[in-house]
């Protein structure tokens, strides 16, 4: 794997035949089963709900992380939560560019 002109050290999973970056923040190794389960509805970031539907089941085999991993997450659920407030704040703060006054 190449990033910014330099190679990224890879390691092979210990329970699956997949390589991933050696210094990944978090790795979840697993396998898809032939099972499906009904999940949802889920709150979406823009304040609507997805439909409930069948999703494939992943059987987790191992979880690895750095000592203090940085794991980006978002908040979803019954609207409106922090992400909705952040979106509203952004729409109020970010103004459209002024129109150019050209003759």
C-alpha cells in the first residue's frame, strides 16, 4: 500500500486472511455468515429515519486497537441530537459568497 509516496506497513489478520495497516487505530476481524437479521429504523444525520430491513450478520472473531485509539464517531438516533445542532449552526455561520459587482 502506498500513501504520500511512502509505503504503509501491513500486517495479516490473525483470524482472517486480510491485510490491514499495522498501526491502525481499530481493527475488527470477522466473517460474514449466511444469516440476515432485521434492523432499524435508524435515525439518520439529517433527521429522517431509514427503513427497517434485513442486514447481513458479521461474526466478530477479534478486536484490536492501539493503546489510546482515536475513533471518529457520529451521533444518531431520535432527531435532533448534537449532529443536527452542529448542522444548524453551520448553516447559520457559513454565508454564501458575496455577489461580484462587475460592470
